[in-house]
C-alpha cells in the first residue's frame, strides 16, 4: 500500500510521500503554523511522531508507549502526545 500526504503550498497541491513502511497511523493533525503531525505505531519497533513542515519530514521517537492521541499546542509548533504502555499506564509527551 502506498501512503501519501497532499500539501497545499498556497498555489497548488503537492505530494509529499510518507517516509514509513508497514504501520498503523493513529492520528493526523495540522498545526496552526503550517505543519502536519502524524502519530505512527509501526508493526515492528518503537512508536514515533512525524512532522512535515517547510517541505521536509522530521521524526521524534517516543521513549515508551504507543501513540494514542496527538494535539497541537495552540500558537506554537509544539505537540502533546498521549501514549499508552500496557493496559493501565498512560504517558504524555511534549514535542517541540
């Protein structure tokens, strides 16, 4: 399966291929400063969050847990990530 993101650059839609393989995408959110955040739980390996801004992807690995929900921090390029580890452990990460 091929996954792509279409990004509006102000004049036209441009394709930005996702730098991922077999995986589950849990959450996708736009922030108010022109970026998009994608929570990723791969079939193998640790969970992470992708950020697309200014034509490039960056990746932030979570130390523990699997991405549940993500929420942009208003007025910033930051993000809050709610991750779950096991049945009863929830973790909150702040990414900037």
